[in-house]
C-alpha cells in the first residue's frame, strides 16, 4: 500500500473515531478554564480566542479587549478533559490617502490543552531602531562598507561628502566595517551605549581599527537564498547582543544565493595590540529553502561558544502531506522530533495564516481544522470556507532541551525572547 492510501485510511479512521465520541462521561463541578492576557493596545489589532471539541465544534468564543485579561470557561467537564484552543489576531492597515485597507488574519491553534493553561499575548521584540548618519573624513574612496543589521538608505561616496545613512536594529551596541582608499584590509569602528532614534557622527579614517584576523567561515546545509543572523552574546540576561552578520536586504531587491558566509569580528588581533572581544559566545539564527526536487526549508537557532563551521542537519523527516476538504490534513512522521506544525496560508483580501501546533507520533498524524466561530465566519467568508488554495506546510520542530509539553508552554507563555535558542531549535518544513 502506497503512502497516499495509508494517509487516506488514517482520514477514515479519524472521522470514525470522532463519531464515536457522543457518549459523555459524568461532569464535575469545575469548568474548563484558559486564561488569556492581552498586552497589546487596541491599535495593534483585534484579538479573539475560542475553544473547540474533538469534533471541531466551537464551545466558546470571546473577543479579547486591548490591555486586558479574559477567562475562557466551559462548564460540565472532567478533570482530564482537553480541548483545542485557537488565538485569532486581526490587523487592518490602510495605505495613506488610498482608502484601501489590507486585512490580515493570523490564527494559531494549540491542540489538546488541559484546563488551567495561560496564554500571554505580548510583543517580545527587544531591539531598538536607530538611524545612523555617518560622515567619513581622511578618505579618498569608500570601496565597501558593511553595517550589520543595517538597512542602507544612502551609501557614502564623493558626491555626498562620504556621508552614509543606515537604519540599524540593535540592542545598544553596533559596529561597521569598511574598506577605504583601495586598501584590501578591513577596518572597523564600534559604537557603544547607543540609545535614541538617531545618531549623527563624523569618523576620521585614522581612528578606524584594522581587522587582522581571518574571518570564520560558516557553511550552510545546501545552496539557497539564506537568511541568517549571527550575534555576539554581550549579556543575555539584559538582552544585549552585537550583530555580526550582513546588511539588511532592501524589500524587493535581488536575493543572493550562496552556500557559506564569512563572519568577521570587530576586534583587532594584532599581536602587539590585541583588542578584547566585547562578547562571550554567539547566537546563530538561520533559515533557507532548498529549491531542488525533494527539498525543504531549514530552520535553526542555537547558542555556540564559537562561530560554528557547520550547522546541524535534521535527522528527521515528514513524508508527503495529503489534504481532504481543505480542513483535514495528514502526514507521516519519520524519526524523532518534538512539535508538529501545520500551516495554511492565503494571500489576497484578506490575507489568512492558520497555524496548528500538535504532538507528533511515530507514524501518521492527522488533524482537521475546527469549525470557524460564527462571528468570524460572517465577517470573513474566505476563512469560513477554508479557502487556502489547497496548500499546506508541515514543519517538524526539534529541541535539544525541550519536549512537546515544555515547548508548547514556552509558546503559550510567550515570556522569553530567547527560548528557542536556549532550547536548541532545529526545524524542517515541507511544502505540499
């Protein structure tokens, strides 16, 4: 029997079992409870949450006001009852002066939750944004300049008196490296204790320190248009990092394809005047898609004592996914990993992304999307009709230091921006 027939058989079994759950055990006096704390303001979007039974029936639906806490309850349950919980975020952006609104729905379903769980909705972006305006003096040419995690607005050149403008994401410390006057050697300058929306400065070429050390070479698992971020760990408790990677890519610009990258460090390793490293260890976040036949999208997020020469390769896999009626999906898990994530995406009006986090198993796992609450379905017919174009992404997530329950709790509590790196995250996503 081929894989597709096996998965279709799993569909039939799952539907049969859902029909056998009519007999309800005697209830207890304690309702099923989920607490949801919303720290977003009403300007950030609308939020809602709903509970679903095994057959997909919506048990309770509530909108969540901005900067508020709600208690979701369902009575007449047993102590060991578990339900699926879906969080909905609705954001609407209007292009200035156009009158055209772009609406995005993001739904996240956590399967088989027990009573008493808490869900926190909050922004964990710890980086600040600073516009750097830097003028270089004592130079006849600026041949190459790299500002890690910086988006280029203006490149320094003779016509603008060697003044560059960059929008930089950082945590209080950033640097740039530069080649000047036709010299092959990289030089750098480090900016410390940066706060505020802008920084205007003049840099004399004589104060630029040389980088004598050879760069560390980081090899990726395959050739692709990689997105990567390598940070030096300055103080993880205070969320202080120093970006070590490349410039940010301009939206809509060309996307380079590569298989490895050189990582430079902002320290002078001159044996006569060594420079100290302002960090201890590294964090590497990487993702990229293999476009070859049978390829997949790779994700990793790890802490390392040194910049790694190679990244870990997944020892697990997902066999081709089978869809039915736009709601039911099944895939076969191969190898050991901790969390299975199904994602459906619809582009258009509105944009919809529905992500389901569920527990993997040794073999076939199937899941049918729950019913759409009436209030949401009436407002968004595409969501009610499960209009996703027949595509689903299935992702296997592995954590070195977490299991399924602890990984899901990290996602629910949404308290630690570094939790994936601390857990040692490796993911493999298949597009079907």
